[in-house]
C-alpha cells in the first residue's frame, strides 16, 4: 500500500470575506445564502484539510469510505448520487482509495457489468481512525457557534436541502 | 459582445442525501457540518444555475462583478482573496466577463505591473438585472426556512467564518 501523500497546500481554497472590511466593500454578497454557504463550507473544509493533511485525503474520500462502509456492495454510481458528486469525479477518488488498499471493486453478482464496492479490513480500520480525528475537529468548530449553534445550523441545512 | 452561452446541465452538481433514505445509509455524514454545508451550497447553487442559466453565468462571476462594482479599480488578486477563490481560477472568469463587455482590465496608475478592474456601463446594467433576478431566488429558498430562518442561517455562517 503506497504511503499517504499530503494534499499540497496550494490546492486548499481559503474562505473569502463575509463582511465589508480591509477596505473592500463586499456589496450584497454577505446577505446571499449561496455566497455565505460557500464561505462556510470552505472554512470547514480548510480546517478538515489541516486536520487530515497527513492522511492525504480530501473530504469526498472520507464521504465515499463512510458510505461504502455502511452499504457494502454499493455501486459507484449510487455512491456518487448519495453524496452529490459527479460520476466522472468519483472514479479517480475511488481508484486512489483502492490503490491505498482501503476498498475493493468487484463485479456485482447479479449484474456482471456493474461494479460493487467493499471496504477492506485496512479501510475499515482507517475509517475508524478518521472518525476519531474528525470528531474533535467538528467539536472545535462548533464551539464558535455557542450552545445549540451546531444543531440549529444542521437543522436549517437539512430543511434547505430537503426542499 | 458575444451572446451568453448557457451553462451545460452536466456541469451542474446536484446535492446528495442529507438523511439515510432510498435504502442508502449515510452514516455520520448528515451530522457533520462540512458535509451538510456542502449539500446546502450545492442546493442553492443548483437553484441559482437554473435561474441564471439563460444568462450564462456562474456564481463566482456574479461575485466578481459585484465586488468590482463596489470597488472600482480593484486588482484581480484582491478580488480573488475577497471572494475566496484561487487566483488561477479567477483569470478565466475575468477574461470571460471582459469578452462579454462587462468589465475592463487596465494597468493601474501607480503600479504599471498591476491590473485594475472596472465595470463597463453594460456590466453595471447587467449587474442591476442580475440583482433583480437573484432577489426572488433568495426569497423563494428562504421561505423553506420559515420565519427568521435565513437571518439565523446567515448569522451562524458569519460566526463560523469569522472564527
């Protein structure tokens, strides 16, 4: 299994401004949910990158391993739909996880054209380790939001996405 | 000025699941702020794409025009930092806006190596039109969140990003 390569720092996007400051007027952007969600996401991802940099994984790879772990034998296209990334973007991420020995791609039993994904024992162990790193990372970020801040945020986002 | 090209539908990412359903168990993902912020952002962006598809613009191009409009003469690198996108990703977006006649790039007066960005009258008019489209789009999405939902969401995101 090749060693994890840290994600190069120049691939990490940093959040922008959420208010007019530094002499720059942000106009209506901080009042738009799309703009603010993007900045919020960059902020959490940046923190995630720093925490998991030594592991050489990106947020979607964590999501893929989590979904495969809970749904053994799932097809790549169903993983892509479930976590909201394009099939074309999923393929190289799955290949990288396979090369590192964390998951296997096999032909599905019922449909020989379809692939089915399974975690390896090494992948299952790795995922448990990542869980143990991600939990304190979430808690630290959530502290910024005060009591019930995280729950309120998650509830609003769920309502928004469910439509 | 070349006509606006609609954004191809296959370039539009769709949000994934925010709860375990459709027979797929999402594990801990819906309890992670990073995952949920990503889904929320995709949801709003998808709506934004549909609303502004005929205009052929993407969310960051809206942000660029907004920031240049409020800060005439701003340098491209300052726009990139302000809205949180990488300089390399900014260049083609600015070029596209320039080609469509919405902004101009000129050498800054004090530092001939630095570029300064200005909106054209056509760009200013276009931005006013986009404002008039984006406002109802925001209001429609905010309706999902109930009374004060949008304000609560924006306040939590500001607190998160400010750190």
